[in-house]
């Protein structure tokens, strides 16, 4: 563009470059698949997300969980942490569009239970803490019960064995 004055003695020029209009298309919806997901504690699952129309561009996708103690999410990968339910949500367009997946996490039952020691030799008045090893590692045993065959010889509470008097006793732990 040129502007002239004083019979053309003075002139100023501005170069203008014209490009096409911004063609970025915003999505009209967010679709998370699957709509429901069942996982066991310790497992992972993947959610996919689509944005109609197919040529839509999304730059602000955010993943959220309703309960990060049950399940977490990062880039659509869900990690099951404990038994329960969580709603995993994908949002975009500054949160205006969203879609969710209901995740149900179930506990894994133990297949084997062991104690840290198979035999103990204690003196009267001493204590020893037994630890429980549960297989598989992601199994949940929330009903662990401790027993002694003779509480006059040895007592047990939450795995802590106390030697009461001379003699023999068997300590047992059970679950399920």
C-alpha cells in the first residue's frame, strides 16, 4: 500500500501479506471409551478419547479422577489402587466439554499366606513381631486373624508374639 502527497514528491509504503484465516476447528464433543472399565487392584487399563468432528484440534485435554485413592489417570492410562469406584473424566475447551468412564476396582484375593518365621525361641517376657507375606503381592487380606494354641505360654496380637511362660504354643494366622 502506498500513500503519496505533494504531487507525488512524498510517499510512504506499507507491505501487506495476506494469509488464510485460522482454520483450527474446535471439537463439538469429547468421547471417552470405554464407558466402563473393570480392573483388579494393581492392574492398568487404557482409555481412548476422540473429538468430533474428526478434523477438530485439541490443545487443552485434561484427565481427572473422582477418587485418587481408588484409581489414578495419566494420559488416559488408569492405574487401579484399591477396591472401589472412581469416575475418570476427560475435559477440553477450558472444561466446557467432558466425558467420563466409570472405573470399578476389585480386590485380588490371596492365594497363599506365610509368616516371616516358622519357628521361634523366646525367653519369658520377650517379644517378637511376625510379619505376614501374602501372595500375590497385589492381594488384599483385610480380615487377618491371629491365634495361639496356649495363651498361658504365648499371646499374639497383630503379629506381636509375647512369651508369657515356659512351654510350647503354636501361632497361626488366617485370612479369607
